[in-house]
C-alpha cells in the first residue's frame, strides 16, 4: 500500500460521511412532519456502509489468503428506511387527522440523530486530518534530497 492510496481511502471515508450527514439532516428536517396514513408517513433513513478490500499480496498462495487483505476504503451500499413503529397521536383537531382523529409522526429520534451528526462530523474531520498528515509527509520526503 502506497502513501498515495491514503488519499483515496480518506476520500471514500469523507464521501461516506457526507452521505451520512445528508441522511441525518433529512431525518431531522422531517422529524415533526405528520400524516393521516401510516403508508405516507416519513420513516427515518440510515446509510449502509461496507469495506472495500484489496489483496495485500496480489496472487499469493498463502494459507491465510482470506486474512491477507487490506482495506482500500469504504462504500455506501445504499440508504435503508427504519422499519420501527411510527408514533400515533390522538389529535382530532389537527388538519391531517384521519377519521379516528389520529395523526402519525415519523420514527425519528432527534437526540439520536444529533449524536449521529456529531459522530459523522468528527469522522469527516478525522479523514481530513489524515489527508493533511499524508500531504505533510509527502512534502517532507521531497525535501530530503535538498
């Protein structure tokens, strides 16, 4: 693995955390939207990440070939909807109430979303710091010959 691949790995991490931040902001923005039907109510969304692997030793005939892999970044497999139950509230005077007087609120927990937002923001910052450190190391290598 070369020092230049650090930029690719950190870049995929930054991209994944951007997707995570976008879904969190969508969840928070829709936390108080209501609907008169369970089918039309907003459901919280969460990104699914997976590690991208590359063989550490290409073409090796090692007995431990499955374990001889190094990560080459992260990919977003998709965004899934949270299937936990929605919150029905009896509000007969609400304009969006159904015939029984209930409105349905999304299954978004704003406190959890804020904690996830802080985590995603810190992970993004960590990837930026990795890129800056790799850049400084490469610049120092270039000055060794002077």
